[in-house]
């Protein structure tokens, strides 16, 4: 079916849904399980779809959607289709007698037109008494399609939930539950793009590394090391704003994005985190500190430069004795 062509004729989204259902009826029933010729029309008597038995009846290998039905079949008891035949929510039926125009000798075919909403299904049969069976079959088929549509809607909801869970798994650190390096990389791309478009907003990042973490693993084991990572991220997550993002960037190294925060505000936030960690008791009574590097994104920079600036500042904090905050200062700010 050429949906683009039909939309250009002014049909609504509901019409498109009805056409999809009509196509399903033709393909699942009328093509495979019945030899009944069927044509589906819109309000103005244009063909939406046909099955192969109808095309065989008319001796036409192909009938394009949008073709005027009156150019193919002559209906004796006109009109069976009309705009004034208003859409209804329940099934309505009418009997008709019609014959293919281009065939000779012409043969009359009896049948029924079944109307639902904006579609009309024309079923052709030599004997009118068989149309009741057709109507019963179509009614049952319509119920089956409605049930299938409900099942499909439910499965789509389940798929949406599953996709959301998969996305969360792909973007989360399996140990701590915070965001991972993959998510942070995309988040930095998003923030940089936003700042460059708007020029005025700013953001900063904090990169921190737990001091002497290898010593913790070597002395107490990796299980306790994992507990420390979980405790540190839980502590910092409670202290950050809702719009800030904490992510594990690798091992014991982490990054925090601070939206609408300049370098001075970010340094202040980093120092609050540093002091909170220094005064907190970790699992098994351990005392843990961290070294923090802070950098503000500048319009002339890119992601790689921003990360390097924060990383350089963090390692300068380690070189100066750890458990401190160092800010990267841009040359033009000196």
C-alpha cells in the first residue's frame, strides 16, 4: 500500500491505522485461507487495497491504491460507497450486485459491503446466502485483530521497559551504581554542544582519585576496596545537586560535572567533598582521602582539552601531598 499517496489525499492518522488493519485482514485471511474476492475502499470509493482473488476476478494483475473503484466494477444498486455513509464504530453492512467492467461476457456478482469507521470491505460471491458466513468470519477476525493489537501494545510497553533497563546497564557502573565512563563521555559531548550553541552558560568538572587506593587493596583485599568505592560514591551522591553527575571514569578515578558552575564555585564544591570524605569513617574504620583537580570548560576548548586540564590539576594535587583541591587556571585568566 502506498501510504504517502494516501496521506496526500487528506486522510487522517486514524485512516492510516484502519488501512493497516485492512491490509492485515487481506494478507492473513483473504489471501491465505479464503478464495473470496475482497476490495477495501475509502469514503470516496477509492481503492485502499485488494486481494489476489479480486484481481483475478477483474483479470487485472495489479490494481494501484487510489484507483476509482467505479472504473473497475459496475455496481447496480448505487451507491454502496458515499461520503454521506458516515463513519460508525460498529460494523454496518449493505448488499450489492456488481460486475467487472472490462470482462466479456460480463457476470453479475452478489456480495456485501461491510463498513467500519472510514473503511469499506466489499466481499464478492456468486450466492448471496453465503455472505452471512463471510460476515461472521470477518467479525471473528476483527475480534482476533483487536486482541492481537492489545497484545502488541503490551509487548511494546514491555520492550520499552526492557530497552530502558538495557540503556541503564550500558550507562551504569556495575559496582557502585553510578554512571560509567561511556555515559560521562556522552554527557560531556552534550554539555559542550549546549554551551557552544548558547555561548553564555558555563560548566566545570571535578576529577578526583582516591589516595593510596592500591595500598588499601594490597593490605585489606579487593573486597574491602570495593566497599570503599561504594561508600565514597554513596557519600558524594548525597552531597551533589540533582543536576550534577557523578561517574566512575576508571578504577579509583571519578568525574563530576557541575552545570552552571564556574571555576571558583567548582573549587568550593570540591573542597566540601574533600572535607566530608576526610572526616568520614569508611568500612572497617578506614580513613580515606582523595585528591581533586578542577577545570572549567572554555569555548575555545574541546572535550579532550577539558579532561587533560582536570587530570593535570588532579596530579598536581597528588604531587603537593594529596588530600587537596587544585584548580586549572587558564592562561588568559592570569
